[in-house]
C-alpha cells in the first residue's frame, strides 16, 4: 500500500467488506443486501484511487464526493444488516470503521470545497 491514509483505510475496509460478504452469502444465505454492501463498500477505495489520479481539483472533488456517498450507503447497509440480525455485535468495529471513513471523507470534501471557493 502507498502512503495515502484514506486510500489505505479504504482498501483495508474493502477487504473486510469482501469477507463480510462471503460470510453473509455462505453462512447466512443472504444474497440481496450482501451484494449491495459489497458494491458500496468496495467502491469507496476505487473512487479514492480515481480521485488521487484526478485531472483537476474539481475532478478530485467529484470523485471524493462519490466515495463519500458510497461510504454513507455502506453505513446504511451495515446498519440494516445489524438491525435485522444478519450481523451481530461483533460487526460493530466494521460500523466504527465505516463511520471513521465517512468523517474523513466529509473533511476532505469540505476542505476541498473551501479551497475551490465552492459552497
């Protein structure tokens, strides 16, 4: 992994999401929400990887905003899976990591908008 902290966190988080997906599919026989979780949770890092290679600061902002939206969606799916008892209390750390990523991305978006003089 490189030296970009949010990218590193996103990749580590995506690996945990893949494992959670495998657990949901294989052990819990849950096929619909698990797929949503997989798509949203792994796309955070993919969008941050694109943001790092952005063509401009506005492109960076756009990709980071997409990553933020995906992180928010991932948080939603984790909460639904917890509330429906597909996930137990042991997955609270997954939720905590997702919340942390959300906060970091919110800060990056806010700072980038400020630097670009965008409301």
